[in-house]
């Protein structure tokens, strides 16, 4: 069986005056996360708000505990990044295929 855990993270971006500033932060977070963990990443909501970004990360495994643990490590990694944003709302959902 295959398990997919989707982690959705809202970022509050400080000092972002434009969508270009926001894209730089989003790119930095997604690239660093994908370089460190085997996850897919995408901006999924609030695309037109320069001060907020909603990112989704998907971890896939044959065991639900592994995909869930990966998602939790991704969240901890994002919270520890030294960039000009703060983690807002977070949700996690695991589905099986």
C-alpha cells in the first residue's frame, strides 16, 4: 500500500512589498526543502497576496509512519529556516492508495 502525507503550511512574509519579493521567499523555502527531503513542493493558495504564501509538501512512502515523520521533519526544518517569514496555519493529512 502507498501512503501520501500532505503538509500544508501558511507562511506570513514580512517586508514583502511585491509578488516578486514573495516569490523569492517561496523559491528559497521550496528549494531548500526539496534539497534536504524527498518531497514534492508547490504554492497552492494565496498566490496574489504578497504577504502570505500557502505551500504544500507531499511525502510518499509504503508506510504511513514514514511519510508522516517526513512531513513533520519538513515542518521543523521550515520553522528553523533563517528567512524573513513566520509559519502560520499548518495542516497535515495522510491518505492511502
